[in-house]
């Protein structure tokens, strides 16, 4: 009789496992997420949706430039459950292998020139003349700090690609030298300057402009860092930014925009972290919200760290 009961329980366990009916572990406690400023709006909505399933998880989101987020972990030893970067290479270069083991690419974006109805020359600006408008003495533009935020170095890469595309020698150097008073730690810090009329334009992600109902100029694919088919073309633009250690530098090459996510070694709540990342990467859950907010999915994408990715998340990436 006992043997028969054991067999029945084993069969039931097999059925439960194969159908995915197994009861999920109860999740609770704080979940600390460091994320790029451009993920603030979608991650707020994703957190709300996640809490409908796991109401006892207290999600603590902290936005900053992606490189600043990474340094909170690598230099300040701050524990975090999840790190989501606007540039997946930030995780590769600043966190792996000492502070994280793997990296999953999950969304894309593109650069745009963002403005509002009160911006000077806004009735004239278009994809052909935007670089001329921004260089006018009476026009001010803002951008993020390249050493703190991927949007910052992508802004400079956009300037260099614009010089090449429009055939204007010296354009990038002149743009880089202009309006230093309006460089901020992360791209979303510039929104208040725009809304107050302090500046007229921002080098910003298209998704952020859409999320905040702002006007924007769409840039040619040769300039906007969006088109994966132009990855070799984008490489012609480079910028040196600060490295892992003081006094060292990393040369960033132009590349299609791809966001990345990982769970650092320091995670205090690994079960909740794993559940949140799985929710984020699932097509009809987190990625549906990302798409709605203007950041299309790239899941599944190749990961150079595929072998280290937790088994529950491998379906969201590929080895080649």
C-alpha cells in the first residue's frame, strides 16, 4: 500500500512538473533595482504589474546613469538585486566577472533631438538641418555626461556620425565644445531644463520623448544608432570614457543600442530577483510594457555569457 502511494505521488509530481502547475515560491522582502534613467517609466509600470502577482515584494527602484549604477555596485559595494543598463556593455565592462556572471540583452532604442513647442527655431528644425539649428548662437542644447551615462557617450557618437553623414568637417568638435553648462549626470535630468525653457533641445532617446509627450526630430539611420544592419558603419565613430579604475579609459565604438540586465553577486533577495527578471523578459508581461513605452524587444539575443545564465532564464537568450 505504501509503495502504491509513493508511485501515485511520484506520478502526480511528474504531471505537475511537466505542465508547469507547480506552486511558485512565496516571495517577499525588499527588491533593490538599479536601472538606467531611460527605464524609469517602463520599470515603474512593470513593477506595478509584478506586484499584482507578488504583492509582498517591496520594489525599490533607483535610477541613474547606467555607468553610475554599475559603480554603485563595483566601487561603493552597495548591494543590489538587479542591474538594468541602457547599454549592455556597461555590465560586461564594469561588473563581469567580479560583481556579476551573466548579461541578457533585452531592448533597443534610438537617438533623437528632443524639443517642445517653445524651443527656438522649432518651427524650422527637421532631419536635414537639425545640426545647423543646434549650432546657432541663440540656441542651447543639453546632453548627458559621457562618463556617467550611455546616453552621454551616444550623444557624442551621434555628433561624430552626423559630421560624416552630412559632410560637414569639424561639426562634431564644434558641437562637443558648445553648451557645456547643460551637461547633466543622466539624460532624464535634462527634462526640467527643457520644460523651463533654459535649453531648447536635448540629445535624448526617442522612447523618453514619447513617454513624456515631447516633440522630437527623427534622425537618419546612419546617425541614430538604431539599425543593427549598420553596426559596421557605426563603428567608425569612437569616444574615450573613464574605465574601471581611476586614470584608465575605455574606447567606446558606435554600435546599435541594446539594453542589458543582470543579477549581481551581491543580491540579498535572489529568488525575487530571478522572478522579476523572468517577468521582465516574458513577451506578454514585461516586454509588452517595454514595447508600449517605445523600447522594442530584442529577446532572445546572443549572450557571450550564455553558459552562466540561470537555467530559468536561458530561454530568453542564445549561445549563438
